[in-house]
C-alpha cells in the first residue's frame, strides 16, 4: 500500500522547537541508534508473528463475539492476543438486520433533509499530506441510528471490556472510570458500489507534533525517551488523560482520551474492497518516535509531521511499518472493529468497489475529567443540532427533521453525558 506525501512548510518557531527537542532527547537517550535497532528488532518479530496469524487464522486480527464479551467468556489467551495486537473484531456487535435497517434509516435521514442539495464539501484538511480520495465522510452526527448505537447496552458493554484492557490505576491515581464511556459523536462513511478510491495513507491520530513536544506525552513515553524501552507499556493510562492537541483553525482534532478508535459496519464488507488495515503492534509508536532522532532526518523536521495534521507513516521514513499493514477480515453488517489509540492504520485503495462500504465511527472514550469536560460540549451541540466541538462548524442538522433529541436519551446516554449532574 503506497502512500504519497507532500512537503509541509513548518513555521520557524516550530522548527526551532524541534531542533531543541531533538538535542535534549538525544542527550537523554544516549545511544539513539542502538535503541532504535533494539525497538526495530522487537517490531520485526511482532510483525512476523502477525503474518503467521494471517496464515493460520486468515487474519492477524483477534476476533470475539458480542456474546462472549458481554458474558465475560473471554479466555486469557484471547485477551492476551488483543493486547499483543492492539486491535479486535467484534462479530455481530449488533444483529445484521438491525445494522442494515440503521443504514437505510440514515439514507432516509439524508434524503428527507436534502443533504445532497446543501452539501458544501469537506470542512477541513485534517489528513493534510496524506493522499486520499474525494471525501466519502458525511459530517452528520445526530441521526437516530448513530445515537441509538452509541447509547445501547451492547455498546456500553463492549466499551467497558476494551477500557479494562488498560491499566487505569497507577502512579497513585485512577486515570479513568472503565465502565462509563462518554458519547463522542463522530461522522459516518458512505461508500457506494462502483466507487474508485485512493484510500487513506497509513497514519495515527490523537496527536502528531504533540507526541514529541507536550510535557504530558513526554511522561506517557518516558520509558522510550529514557532508553528503557523494555519497561514501556502501551496499555498504561498514566498521563494519557492529561494530553491535549494543538488547536489549529479549521481542522478536526480530538479533545478526548480514546482508549480505542472504532467503527461499526452498516454493510457487509469483502476482502480487497478498500478495507481498514493496521500495523498490529501497539509498541510500534516507539519506532515512530525515535525515527526523527536518527542522523539522516533533517534537524528541523519530524519525518513529515506538521501541526494540526495526522501523524503520517511513509515508506520513505518507516518502511518496516508501511509494509506491516494487516487487513481486517471479511465483515458482516453489525460487526465492529477497534484499534488502540496508538495503532497505525490505513484504508486500502479500491477500484470499482463491489457492494457498499458504510460505517459509523464510534470510539471508546472512558469517563475522566478531560472527557467529562467535552461531554458538556456534546450536550450543547446535541441541543442545537450543531457540529460537535472537535469538528468544523458545518451545522447541517440544526433544523433537520427526525433528528435525535435530548429527550430521546436513555439511561446509558444520560449517564455518559453526565446530564443528571449539570443539565436542567
């Protein structure tokens, strides 16, 4: 899967910060090249094991059913595989018929409110230097289908399971409540049969430049930056909930801590039809962080990183990772897929897609002070039918028919948004 990147011109003050940061980290680490080789060997071993899983099981992705998760019937072996790979497919998270009905209801919602007539085009340039197709992402947040899935018992149960894969009590503090996830409204993807798409290049979200420069991220990755990689645990939540992203105008960002990113399939999906891929090694972030410190990278650059953009993974700078992407398996409508917030991911290109490729994006964002603050903004946006705070102010749904309302929230929805605490 080849990615194309365009050069980013960094402001002079950002370049100066990068130069100073590299100088400090090299002094702190000592033998950067030696540490990089150590990490590279670990990632190489893990990717080889993932390829063996593909040969043995047909996919490197661990797979569990909703029933297994909600009943607590998950073996220690499967739990360990999920943590090793940093990703999971939940089969029939929702019944197939329900997912297909939601998909039709969303199409009706768009048609009833004449979305095609009023759509103004993409509202941001979040993916920046990544080569991508014409956007297939619809800036719609408040359909009944989306909100019913977000506040369902099934979603709450799976999110709790995922959150509990993390170490959320450390450094004398509980970093989040694993059993309550806030509603984080995100958009939908609708990709029609016959679509030709360039896909989306390999990247990570939840911070790019921030991962090197912010003090909280310095704490998150302290074992990497102190040349103690063997002690690094990508599942330790310490300081993760203190991380912020730079506020750049007219771009999407994430103001919450997500243990996992995820989406729920609203259509069946076949291999080779523009599917999601990941590098199934959560520790691969260490390789990304160390790569700009090597001597072949310009002193004022970070391998294509720029403020307000996703963190790009390229064949030029990260060939091991760019070639380590593993596809999700064949999916049915109602299945959901999840990947650790550090996991590198991409969307494969497709020509003349067979069947639909429709999803709604729903992550796991456990309750903590940071996420509680954003939940208050979600309530305001829901009341107004406005775009949520992390997304461009497009506000298509403010006067739409059949929009989900505050009064439609169930107990899960009200608890996840803290309405009983502050809403009148």
